């Protein structure tokens, strides 16, 4: 779920007035950020009190939607200005989630920085919990984060399922050709594609070609050098990407640990109408009533599914037709917003 998808959702019920805010540019903030000591200090909230007071009164605003979890610091000042205004947090995922992975899983912070980061993680969690009392409803993008929000103290939580926007390609799969597109500078993407490549390498993949689309050339070239079945295609715009994906027997969505947000790659692949092999963690935030998608838990299981299905065109065609059912039975914005509105106005 991205910013514009939240805006599209809210527009189905309300007239939207955008209130842009700028990031904190102070030297102290930048210094603390570099050291990993900044916890929800991205905005100088008090600098907007006057403008917020004016616009809430002038426009007679009854609902304020906060975009991104780090804007929750505005909730306290909004409730101070206008206690009756309903504040809804449109979360893309909590800051603490990915920060935890940086410390433990990816070990990006070492030595004194790691000690400071562990302290800061506690500070983040404390702030996340303390600001929930100023928020009427929290919207999340996955079931996992909905439960985390309840643990943090949010009283009303609603998971906004992904809306699959159709932009179907003419699927003409090549036997044994699979693919992945994504930002390799995003840790979960790099971790996922590395793990699936390693799992494929440990198996007989003589008939498999993995096509990689990404703008991170240096990283991709290292993977290409390490795994002979991988072909790096560089960055492709939407038109070229659609042409390329149309030739894949299956598109891979290798997400093997929970990070903030959802896998937008899955939504894009489903929208193109191509068959997908995805981890179950990569499916968080998605719902549909009909249609089968190949799923797994581990890189090894995904590699086995690739070997079982990607070399059989009839399997690719079958699961492509299943994606059509997924598209047709996925949620719609208007229905979602009706549910959200009822929750906002409810007494429990």
C-alpha cells in the first residue's frame, strides 16, 4: 500500500485536502539519524500548529488521515487543537520493525552503534505505544501489522487489503523461464532473491533461466556472476517490463521474513495477470475469494515449485487462468472504505 493508494481509498468517501509537511532538516536530527538514535523525530511538529489550527477551523475538518507511521507525532497536537476531530493513522508499517532487522538480521550497526541502536529500539517502541492514545483508528497494510498495532495499544485497527489493479499482458510463456523484478537495495528483496538463487543452485536447474529486472546494476552483476542460470536485464520501464514478464512461465515473489509494509511486487504481477510463485510471508495484506496461487514457506520449497512447474507450459497456463479468478474476486476500494468508515464512527 503506497501513499496514493491510501489517497484513492479516502477519496471514495471524503473530499481530500492535502497538508504537506517537510522533514526535519536540523543538524541535530541528521546527526542522531546517522548514529541510529532518531526515534520519531522526522518532523518539527510544533512548527505546524498555527497552520493546522487555521485549516481545521476554516475547512471545518472532521477527519484527519496521517500518512506513514512516523507522522503519528502530529496526532497529539491535532487532538489538542480540536479534540473532536477523528484522527486516522494510515500506516505503511512501524519504524521499529525494519530497525529491528537492521540490528539483528542484517547487522548493519556494529560496535557502539549497535549498543545505541538497541537503546533506540526501545525508545521507538515506547513512542509508538504512547502516541496510540491520540489516534481513533489505525489502518494497516497487513494482518501481521494489525496484530502489532493492537499490542501497541491501538483501540481500533483495520487491515486495508491490497486492491489488485488489472493491466493484463498477453502471456506467452517460455519453457523454464522465471523472473523477478524489484529494488535490490531493499534488504528483504536482496535477501529473498539471494536465498532462492542459492536453493536453485543446489538443485539441477539446467532447464531453468531466472531473469532479473532491477536498477541496482552492481548488486545484480554480482548475483549474475555467482549464479550461471541468472540473466540480468537492467532496469525496464513499464512497457518493456510488461513485454518481458509476458514471456515468464512464473514470476517469483521471494519474501522470507516480515518487514514493514507489503510486497507491492506481488500486486503488480497479479495485475499483469501472470502466474506467480510466492512465499506466504510475501502474501501478507492480500485477500481474494477465488483463484489458486502457488505458495511456499522457504526458499527450498520455492525452488522445488519452480522445478516442478516452470518447465511445463500447461502448468503456467493453468495458473495464469487462476490469476484471472484472483483479480475478479479481490476487494474494491469503495467496499473497503465503507468498512473503514463504519469502524471510525463505531463506539467500540
